[in-house]
């Protein structure tokens, strides 16, 4: 079993009993198990106090009494007339009391001086309420001891991230500086909404989003529903006097939760009574409006104040403590919830593990869990194309248009006469001259068909035939063969060629029958976009990568879906791209175990049930020559290729989507597949493209006669 860091304990998973052929590793903080077993804070008698509609003097008295009894401020809002505001507060009792100070009705200059003085004493802001107009605002402030005082900004407008006076710019800087919104309040006159915020160090590395800005109730509810579908939750709702509200979401679990917005006082009281009776805790209660009658409340209720702690689990038939430690440390560093790894030596699968670092009720990744492959799909497409070449049904010099005979949405010949010059080799080598990514704009495709064929019914999602025609309507970006540019469109069309020559309904149907079936591969298929369409053995996709280099960070945005005509908001990774029809370029899902089978085909010195050795060598040699010719990617389904001693090769392919990343690599007699169900930013690990931290361990390990392929339904390749 892997070494256990101080303060951690190893426990056997209760999800599956150990068998002689399976090793499951589960590491979890003791607190995670204790928290799961104990009632939440909201259920404990006297754990929180809440009030609303109180005057300043009434609030001060209630707060003083609560402080004397060991409570501290969790939520605070002011609303109503600025000259005599009303207060809504939630006070909570924690095991370790916190010394807090509250300052009521400060002007902007007074707030700045107070924050400066408190910082000198080691105190920083935790809650900041606001009321009034931009020119005449009043603030209520709560501070507590902080090692690094929180950032406080007031008077922020809603605008672009490049406007330093905007709330969006403050959030962008907070992400880069690794801060998280601790509190947000919205105030201001009609037509001039403003924001006051508190951003604290994001010590827990929570992934968060506040992109929506102020939204009316219907839009806010749609955003909340989309984030819920992506397993995220709101931690803040900040209403504005104009009836709109802003939400802040995080990628963590705190039991069941509910969010309520645009409630009058009676409705809020009713929701409060019902939800707290069920054991919920109101972690954020804010109101806005010029009077008690006009006030509208927003609230977030959770089962527990602190997030559920994550548990690390590694599952697979063979365990290696050192390899598991590498993956565990990487996943905890970001964090990442799911991953899979497979290692090949020669034609044998010697290691296959699924890794999970997530809440105890999160689905566990297995070695057979399918992950979206992104551009590793191109490797599969290229192999399928070379099967056709081996069978004499396709040549590198064949012209794409002679096979596909594409027409535009108007039914006419392709718009660019150079379209007819594109060959199969051009597609494989990323030198077709096609616009690399325009084919992926589903809305533009939809609009093009509506314009070309008025009166005919069209709906989202678009189908592959529509994509084909749209590509034919575009001008080429360059002459075929003139310039190497990574080209998703080229591999999309290459897969369409494979499907058509195989007389299959879809490219993936052809690939499964002719490439996968002979190798007994059963876990490569077309990806699915909507959350509701996911199959139970598919990974659950997480945060999206944003920015580059030192500014790289993770986010959990929502997008307008392209999977239905009403285009609802959908969580990132679940609707903004139509994976189902783009198998060849980046729309496949696959298990590490089954991709490892393809690595064994690349490595094998002999013919395999899918491809002859001379065909594989021809692919690799073409890739090496292509990389030298264009000083770019090798193509032929790979990003890089090179010769190795004794007739062996190096090859590597990476895949990158908003919410998943992958790498497939072989080097001499060794190879590996690594899949992440999130976008990887800063984990302190050189996993791409060669993963030395793991492969150095693997190549030093004596694997004996291990071959795990039969355990996953694939006979040893030498006997296949």
C-alpha cells in the first residue's frame, strides 16, 4: 500500500470486497468519515440563530446576545431605507469560537479607514453589506482575525474583465491571485448597479464562478439549474434593489442544497421554516429593496457549512504503491476527481488503474471507465484509414472529394475550386488547407441551412450531413499541401471517408466493426454531450482550463447548449460542443485499457488481427517524413514520431477538451495511456507527453509474465 502522509489513514473501500486479483487503495482524512457519520451543523440544537426585518438597535441587541453565547456571524445583509436600514443576519456556533467585530453604516471613506486599522491588528473582512447609491453608499462590515487580510472592493460596476473598475475585472484578478469571493453585496440606483465584495485567500483551492452578473429570476434559475446539473452549488446570492441577483458557484459538495430568490418576506419565512425543519443551514441570506414591503430575499441553504472532504481511491487488478502515490499527489494538488492509467510493455498490459479523488458518493473511476479522448480520437481514425489502405480500398493519393462528393447547403459544388485538390494524405498530415475549426460552429451551420433553404424545418442539434455541406461552403484557408496547420476539420472528413467506404451508418460504426472487433476492443464509442445522455461507465467531467502559463486557472462556467433549439444553459463540458457527430476529430470516448490495446498494435513486431506490421511501419515512417518536411506535427494520427533502436518507434498523441485531457504514448517496447476527467493546470507533474514520473517507475519494475488484457476481455495479443 502507498505511503500515507501524516494525519491520514488507510481504509478499505466498502464499495467492493477485496479479491485475490484486485487491489483497491482508499485514503481519506479521518474528518471526512467523521463528518459523514455525524449530523450536520444545521441539525444540532442551537447551532445557528437567524433574524430579519430588524432595526439597527434590535439587530445590535440580538447580535450582542448571540456573541455572548458563543455565536459568530455567518451572513449579514442590510436593506430597506438607507436612513434607517433593516438587518437580516445568521449567526452560527462553531466548535472554535472566532473573535469578530462589526461596524454598522460606514461611509466609503470610513470603511477604508476601518479596514486599514483592522489590518494593522491582524483582522480582515469576512462579510460586507451595502445599501444606497454609488454616490452615497453605506456599508456594514464584519471582521475577524486573518493571517492575510481579505481584499475588499466597493463601487464596482458590471463590465468587461479589462475594465479595472468592474466586478468582472476584480474576479479575474482574484482568480490569478488565488482568491475566492467570501462575500458579495449589490446596491445602487436603478440603471447604476454597484457591487461590494470580499475576496479571501483560496486556501482550499476551490473552483468557483460568478460569470452571470445580475440576472432576472428566470435567467438566474436557469443558471442555478445548469450548475446543479454539473454537480456544483451556489455559495452566495446577492440581490440588487432592481430585482435582479448575482450568484457565486463552487465545485464542492455540502450535502443537499437549495437556493431561493425573489421572495417577499412572507415567502422567505415560509421557505426558511420548511428547510431548516429538514436540517438545512442558511449560509447566505440577503435582501434588497427600499422598504420592508418591497424587499426581496435571496438565500442559500445547505446541509453542512464546510464542504465534504474528498477521498482518494485507486482501483485495478494490480497495485504499485509508487505509481499510485504519483497520481494521488497530482490529483490532490489541483484537485482532480477522476483519472485512469494503463501501461504496456511490448504486447502486454502490465498496469491498469482507475483513480478517484472525490467526495465519498462520487462515482469511482475504474480501469474500464470511458473518458472523452479529444484529439486522441485522431489516432483511432488514422488506424481505421490505414486498414482501408492495407485492404487496397483507399490510397493516400485519393482525392477526398472524389469519395465524399460534398455539396453546399444550397446543393451546389464546393465554394472553393481548390477543394477538389485535397487528398487523403493531406488530411492525415494536417496540410489540407481547410479551415481548421469552423466546422465546429453548430449555430453557424444551423443558420447557413436556414438561409439556404427558407421554409424548411431545421433544428439543433445539427447532423453530420449538415456539417459536411457547411464545410463545402467555406473558402480554404490555404492551398492544399502548402502549409501545416493542426486541422480538426481534416480528421473529421477522414472519418467520414472511413464510414462511407465501409458503407457504415457512422464512422464509429465502421471503426467498431473493422478496427475494434478484431482486437476484442469493446470500450471505444462516440461521446455524448448532454448530462442526461451520459452512460453509467462514462467519466464525470469537471473544471475547465482558462488562461495560459502563470495565469492558467480552473473555472466552472455554463454555456448555451447546441444540443437543442431552445439552447438552454448547460454546465461546461455538457452541451457547448456536439461530440456525437465528430468522431474522427475529437468525439470519441474510450477506456485506458482499450486504448492500451492500440498501443500494443503500434509496438508489436508482428502482424496483429487489425493491421499488418508493414502497414504500421508505413504509417510511422510517413509520420517521421512528414514532420521533417513541414517541421511540424508528424500527423498520421500522432503528434510526434521518431525511430528507436531495433526497428522500434516513438509515438505520441495528446487530446485536449475544455473538461478532459489525455495522452497516448509508446517508446520502444513501453507505452502508456493517461486520461483526466478535467482540464489540468498546475499539479507540479510532467505528465505530458512522456510522464517520466510514472514511466521511470514502470521501467524499473519487474512485471514478470503479467498480461492484464485477458482480465478486460481481450486475449493476449500474441494469441489473438
